[in-house]
C-alpha cells in the first residue's frame, strides 16, 4: 500500500501523470478515488476487495481527456485497457497502468505490451456464479425464458447506469439518444427496454470485458451483466478470443460460411 502511494506521489510530483485513478476506503467497500495531489494519493488503498473496473474513467473525456492518467487496474480493468487501446481510444503515452502482481498487489507496467503479457499470465476471476445463472436461464423452455427476461426488464426505468459503468460504452452519442431515425423508444416500456438491452449487448460483441460492472451498477439489481456474459461466451465459441486485429463487429472473412442466414 505504502509502495503504491509513494510511486503515485512520485509520478504526480514529476508530472509524469496528472491524475491517478485508484481506490480509497468507502463506508463499506472501496470506492473510486481520483487523486491529483500527494495528499489525495495518501488515501489510496488496494486489496482483494478492489475489483471494480476503473477503466471506465479512462473513456470519460470530461475527467481524463488530454490528461496523463495512472490507473490501478484489476484484472477486468487490464482487459478493458487492452481492448480500448486496440480500438484507438487510448494513447499509450497517456496512460500508466499499475497491473496485478501474482500475490494480488499492484506494480507499474512499463508498456501496453506488458499489460497484455500480464493479462495472459493472470487467471481470470471465477465466473461460476454467472455460468450457473446462464445455465439456469438456458434450461428454461423458450416461453418461460421470454417471461423471465420481459418480467425483469419491465422494471427498467432507463436510467442508463449500466451504460455509464461500462468502459466500452464511450460513444459521444448513444443509439438510444438518436431520434433521426429513432431506433429505440426513449421511454421506459417493456419492449423498448428489451430492445435497449439487446442493442447495448450487441454493441459489446467481441469487446465486452465480462467485468459485470453493468449489472452491479443497476439500481434495481437487474441481471443485465448475464446477457453480456452469455454474449462473451457465444463470441468465444464462434470466433475465438478477441484479438487486436479487430473485433467481431468490424471485421469479416471473405470465406465466412454465413450460416446464420439460413
Ligand atoms: S460486463 Fe457490462 S460493463 Fe463490463 S464491459 Fe461488458 S457490457 Fe461493459
Ligand atoms: S441500469 Fe438498470 S434500470 Fe438503469 S437502464 Fe440499465 S437496466 Fe435499466
């Protein structure tokens, strides 16, 4: 902890970073801390309970745009940062990543190549709960599954906290706010809520970090991260692991069988 604080203070003092996105102790759980001074850096913590995906702040231009930013990166934040760089949403020289060490601490990684390497060396957190949830829903007959999702999503009041929590949702104008043409009704109603979530998750195909932040952010506790988790699984089964060569939404193979058409 002291090592992290010292290193961040050193980087802030030498102007190698303007801001550091990390965690501080909250009332019950760690909460995000944006540190811009040595005094603020003294409040930084990092332990196994710091699992939130702070990479979301890297794509919030009003906060970190044009600023050299350091970040405490949990496993999912490292995954998000890697993908955001592949999508040209971050510039290598503008971000300093403190990635996970094998003993659960943090260390400054020198380059994005090091972040990618560290990701390969680190086991992903268990997704047993999400896997069991997907299986339970898949085992339902189609009519029951439809009833489950329409009942859950009928409660959604379109606050867009799921979107705000997602590091990969960075468009300056979201499809739900476009009205020429208006693809999705802006008011909360069961079918337009279903459309919103289908659209949100479709936009994540091959990009989603599977961090669960969207579900964790929903004030109603709607399990929208389970839809994203299923999408991650389907993309992996059909296209393999995402690579920096392009995600499944923006690439195609001339010899694609296109068997989804039949
Ligand atoms: S799990 Fe949710 S919040 Fe995390 S990257 Fe995927 S869609 Fe975004
Ligand atoms: S966070 Fe929950 S209530 Fe808000 S838009 Fe997303 S699913 Fe709906």
